[in-house]
C-alpha cells in the first residue's frame, strides 16, 4: 500500500538517506534499525510527509504522497513520536479529540461518530477514567498512552512510531506494544517503527530493515537478517545471537565486558 | 461526565459575565457627574430603541457623547488586546508572547506616529490612514521577530528578538518625537495609553476589525489548540502549519495595529489575561478565546475607571494602571516558569 522508490535526502552536502526503496504491505510491521545517524528518523519523517525527499518518490496506493492534501494524508498516516504532547494544560479527552482533526471541516464540530471513536479508544488504551485529567498530571506511561490514543483516533492505515518505547519502564513498554499489536492483528494497521532495542524488534516486527550511513544494508524477516556477524558489521559490537525458546526469533546476548574489546565507539 | 463539564462552564462563564455587566454599569455610573442608574437605562433606550423619547439633556450629553464611547472603547480595546495575546501565544506556542513584549506594539506606534507627523493622519480618512500605517509597522515588527527567532520559536530567542525590535522601534519613536517638539507631549500622552477624548468614530473603526478577528480565531480554534500542543503534532494530524500560522500572525498584528493607533501602547493585558484564564479553565481555545475576550474587556473597563477616578480631577494614563495591576502577575509567572524558559 505504500511504495518508497529510491528516496534520498541531503542536509547541506551530507547525504542522510541514500536511495532507499521499500514496499509496505497492509497489516505488516516493519522495524527500521541501525545506529544513530544512520538515517532512520529522516526516512520516517519522509514517510510522514514532514520532509520531502530530494530524489525519489513515495506513493500511497496510487497517489504521490507529496501531492496529497495534509488532511487526506492524516486520515491514512499517523505518527507516534516521543513527547509530542507538550505541556499546555489540556485534558486527556481534549488531547485525544485533536486526533479527529483530519475528519472535520472548518465549520463542523465533533459528530456522534467522532465521539464514539474517541470513547472506544479511551477504553482500549485504558484511559476512560482519566478523560478529564490534565495531561500535565499524568505519568510517563500514561502520557505515551494518550499519544498513541491520539494517533489511533485518526483511524490511520499506517502508524509510524519513532522510538516509541524509549524512556518507558518495562510495563509501559509492553502495554504500548500490546496496543499496537492488537491494532495490527484486528484492524490490519501497518506499523513502521524506528527502534533501538533489537530484541524487541525481533519479537515484534514481521520484517526488519538495517540502515547504515543512509543505505539499506539488510532487509528481511528477523530470522533471516539478525545475526552476530551483521550486528558486528553495523554496530561494531560482538554479540551472541540465540533463538528465543518459544518463538525461535533471534535474541541478542551481549558478551561479558572483559571479552569484548571495543572496536569503534559510536555515540 | 459531559454534563459536569458543561455545568462548570456555566458557573465560570456566567460568573464572568456578571462581573462584566457589573463593571460596565459601574463604569458608566461613576464619574464627575453622578448619574442615577435608571437614567442610564433611559439614555440607552432613547438612543437605541427610541424610547423614552425625552431624556435629561445634561445626562444625555455626558453619557452618550463622553462616557459611553469611552467605556465601550475600553471594553473593545481590552477584548482586542486579550484576543491578540491569545493568538500570539497560541501560534508561537509560547507563554510569554504578547504584542507588547514582541515589539509589535512599538512597531504599530512607529507607523502611527509617522502617519500623524507626516500629515496623512489628518482629515476624514485620517483615522484609517493612521491605522494602515500602524499595521505596516506592526507587520514589519512581526516578520522581523519571526525571522530573528528562527524556525524553532524557542522562548528565549523569541523574547530576545522582541527586545531588539522593541528597542529599535523605541529609538525611532524617540527620534521622531525629538524632531517635532510641538507635538511631543500630545503624542507621548497617547503613547502611554489613554481613552480620554475618544469618540464614537474610534469605536466604529475597531469593531469590524475585532469582529472579523474573533470569527477567524473561533473557526481556527482546533488549529490553535494543535499549535499550543506542538507544531509537529499539528502537521501530523493534517494542519497546513505555515499557511495557518501566517494568517493568524497577520490578523493578530492587524488587530494590534488598530488598537495601538486608537489607544496607544497598553501593556500587560495581552499576556496576563490569557494566562489567568488558562490557569482556570485549561488550554482549550474553545473556552480560552471567549473567556479571555470577556475578561480582557472587564479588566480594561475597570482599569480605565481607576485611571479617571483615582486622582480626580487629574487623569492617569490607563497604561499606568494596567502596568501596576499586570506587572506583579507577570512577575509571578516569570518566577514560576524561569526554570523552563
């Protein structure tokens, strides 16, 4: 449903994303992996329409993404990034209702259907009794649930997640990922996530993509792609990769520190 | 849940409206000539619905040609300043943004003074020329602040940009005044902000402008809410960020320019009122816009009342009163937020 045709993006003279192509199918989850500065976030921002590629094109079904009206795009693609809630004293419900923006024309107010969608998602994200709480009073995990609720009320077909689990504790991480998985399975939502945790990516994603210096150097299912030699090549760190006892997905164990001479330091 | 929500707004909104009404009646009643309240209603009735057809000519003259225009002007100016503050703070996502602090007021004043001194401000259309010239000044100031502060619109760069622009236009104003000594005191008095010697004509210039800006603000409340959250979020849910921002900034500068050319530079209203309202009812512009307008109008009528009665028969510039009332509140916000700025 989304086709990325050899897109590139330059900042000044530096090429941040260099000729990446990718096909997204409905209802699959894709992890974009790679070290800092490899172009993951830039790629994601081109898919979200925040940045336009210098070369190449992105097609959403039959339409060129850059030609799409912002509201039409927002009905198809939603974004969840870190801390996009701000600190203005909105209530949880007000914040989530903002996600209905692409469905409302200027002179319309929220319809019964809009309110139904918001109610349902409040329930699914376990925020029903927090509707009138101000977002400034929420915990980090709750804030992230509000952020995903706001993205989901857009009823998107594609959800882009930019390091969604960073700064969250384990419980909050899994509850967030659970919500995403549920939507992927039930509604056929397509997930594209930039994530640093390779073990989570391996368990969660149907397909992973490794970027290095703006180029895609490996692509496929986690089982096909994630290996100790690839991790060594991309991150310069030697690891042990073993299959997960239940699913067989590759999981990474780090070498004890004494046996792991650093090859190259990467911030 | 919904009902509770509405009830809360009924109380707050109703309470504020009563305050507004009370202040209005107080402001038209109190003055050097004491006029009883029934007489006030008789005069209003006489001029609006033609009943009663006979009123006391003395009260009529004082009320209709002096006090009403003045109180109404204070009301509309207060509402405009508060609305301007709401727009600047919403669009720039910045708690300290306000036309006065960003230098837009001094930009407008410069434009207005140039029009007055060059003589194009005289004549029947003078008022409009002054306003137009003020708008050009306001526009230049807004755009300069915007360019200086950069795309990120961080608080400190924005405020510093405002300081620079304010200082520059302040210097131009001082220069212009020093070049025309005979007009100096008159213009200086106007600059400090005052509602004395204003007529119905001034109100008729301002009212269409504020009505238009109010309507546009009301119908962009969702965009304003999203800007207040984050410009990126706004873009993600489909707002045309640049276009909307530009439109709203132009409107806010226009409003500021008209207000300044009528009543001079009155500080603190645009920043203090929206903040107080935000603390009480939250950041939703659906409520922030109407409540700020109501509170701004009330606050300004009260300030003007104090300005003309405190040291009777002398009159203080109303800007002095708003600064005395507003500076402590502003200092409190600054103190509270200094860590986040």
